[in-house]
């Protein structure tokens, strides 16, 4: 996710009142799988979570970037499920998927955190990102206190906002006791877990980021694809050509249900449109490099059809502009590097 969106997320999750729990939708997909889906207005700013239940234990796939929401989810899990949480699976390093794992590590201390080996190798970076997120929350509270002192409000409005700030301070004080601990398990090959009469398959890839995990549920032919399966994907950290290859392999899988990292369930037909969108970005960037176009010309000349299949709302339009720019710049950089490598190879006697 872009720095712009991450900064906006920090503000939207703390500066203004937290979104009510009613905004988060819990969908029981089958007897073993529950989708905790973000509200439509937050689908590009925060991630879905999935609870997978066996007879012996539970696994939680991804954690929201809204720590308060993660706490609420944990309370519901403790209330409605008898099985212990054995595994926390982080699909990749982006803040809206990983940082909330600190909350779950605290509330389910015996659960093992699983990440891709590449994420594990750089985990200090993400621990620092967690500390930075807490610092951003503190700055947001301070900023809102300053704003509140300058506003002319009715007594009841003043009381309401003062209470909200006090709640935010209490939350932050609680979160400042957390730490994002090292993963217990790091994988770079397909790995099977047994949750008790339910086997799930962890599928590591290097596509959306350097280290992604997807989870396949054979019992229902469900794929938890995280952001690799997003209809409108963010490609700013992606290996573009590897992402295209990964989508090819997904289209060959027996999949009845595909859960993306953001938004509602996705069909294979929608996945094909996503693939064509990424191909269009890659081909456009490749042509720009070959024709020696500058980035601005490349950005202004990009067109995608059928656009209406991935851009249907004003929120989609905002995300599309940011995501297209990020994807084209990433693809452009990668094709530039490939061209330079070819030149270097050709110069070697």
C-alpha cells in the first residue's frame, strides 16, 4: 500500500471516531471458515481477516490495521469458539495485514506467527514500522487536541469530542505495551497444517511483495489469496511479471471461492480481468522503456479496457489513479533494470 494511503489510514482510524463494529461484516462461508470483511468505505485502507476452524484449534489469516477492531475480533473469537488459536498467518508485510498481529500475539500468546521466509529475514524493518504506527497515533491525538482547543463548540459537542480523545488515549496507552514479536515459523515452500480434522495448505509466493502467503482450503476449494487476488491490485511493491505468472497458476487451481485481501469474494472470471489489467500495465511500461518515454508521458497515455469491470464507485476511481501510477512506475523500473542488465551482459566478452 502507498505511503499516502498508509498516512490516511492512520488518520482515519484514530483522528476521527472509530468506525462502529457494525461496519465490519462477519460472513460464515462454511462450517470451518469465517470471513471478517471490512466495510465498503474502508476496503482500500484496511484488510479482510479469515478465521479457519478445525476440531483442535483455530488459525487467523491476517490482522486489521485498526488495532481496536483486532481487539473486538479477538473478543468474539474467545466468546464463540472453544478451540484455542494455534496459528496467526500474515499474508505479507503491508501494515494493514501485519501490524495488528502484535495485538493477537498479546491476546493469544500460545499462537504461532507464520510468515514467508523473506518477510522473516527483514522483520526488524516491520517491528520499526509498528513503533512508527504508534508514534503516528500519538501525533494524531496531539493534533486533534490542538484542533479541539481552537473550535467553538456547544458544551455537549465539547464533551463528546473530549470523551473520544480520552478513549483514544486509553487505547494508545494499552497498545504501547504491545510488541510485534518475531515469527515462530517462516516458510518458503508449500506447507500443510492440521487444525484437527481439517488440513490447510500454505502457499508461499513472491508476487504482490517479496514474501506473500496464500492459504488453500481443500475441503471447500477456497483460496485465501490476500492482495494477490484483489480485483484492483496495488502493484507498487510487486514483481509484476511474477504476479502475472502467479495469477496463471491460480487460474489452473480448483477454486470455488476466492477471498481477496480487500473487498468481496472474487470469481475466476474477475481474476482474469485483474490479470489483463496487470498485463496492460506491464506491456505499457515495457513499450515506454523501449520507446524511451519519460514516466509522465507513460502515465498520461495509459488506458485500460474494460475499465468498468474494476472501477465501479467513486472510491474505486480514487484508488485506480493511485494504483495505476504505482504499478506503472514499478513496471517501468523493472523493465529499465532488465534493459540495463541486457546491455551489461552484451558488453561482457
